[in-house]
C-alpha cells in the first residue's frame, strides 16, 4: 500500500519493482504507473504517467510521481508496467514489456481530522522518606 496526497507533484513512492525483471525476456528502462480511482466500479478517474526513477536496487525502487489532476481522496488501484519508452502513457503500447506490480494506494487530501491539544502537565513530585 502506498500513501500519497491528492493533486500534488513530486511525491515519492517506494516499491519493490526490480524483482519483476526476472520474469521478462526483454529488458526495460522505464516504469509506467497508472492510478485508477475505482469508486464502486472497475473503471473511473485515472492518471497514467512515466515515473521518474530516483534510485533502484534489488530490494527497493524509489520513484518520483505526481497526482496532479487527481482531486478525489480515497483508495486507488495502481499498476506499474515496465517499458522501453520515456513518454508512453498507454499500457497497450508496443513499448510496454509487461506488468511488474499492482496494488492499492490511498490518496489523502490533507484534511485535519483532529487538533493536537496544547495542555501543559506539571512534573510529578516524589517525596522520599
């Protein structure tokens, strides 16, 4: 599960994507990520983008993505495809090698749900005999 903010650029997502490379005969250079808000259906508001790879190792891939245009908070489905194009946003394109990972993301609209109290509690006094 990844957690992001709605309508905000330059957010970080940490996923384990490199392990999917072993299942494909064709190597790939880029990741296409598609975020879909399902809201009682299998289709809905979606955003497809080529993620900026900040770092990648065998264990973790750090991606920089955006949610600009997604204004609804809630649960989204994400799918990450390996591809050999730095501009393609269509999962059916020939440059897409295959699906690397899918899961759920939660987009928060940064609503404050509670106020943190500012009470000051005095120190305890311990009397020793």
